[in-house]
């Protein structure tokens, strides 16, 4: 999801670039649940940086 809208993985960088450019915000927070693999998380963070985000944070759901 980007701005609460679903995004296909192949569209992530373009959508993020559009959002970063439009809002002028260079900080992105990636929220992952426990079903996300490490490889997918790394790919999402990389796509955020390629889209122009200079600060990328990661938050995860707390395990109960």
C-alpha cells in the first residue's frame, strides 16, 4: 500500500516517486507484518530509495 492504496510490486517505485515528488517528503515508513519475507522487505526498502526517499524506516507488528 502507498497512501492507503494498494500497489502492485512492479508499480511500487513509480508510485513512490510520484508520492515523494508530489508531497515533497523524503521520509518513508515501511510497515511490515510477520508474513513478509526478509527478501521482500529489503526489495521494498531498495525501491523506496530508488524512488527518491532519503530516509527509510521500518516498523514491524509486535508479536503477541
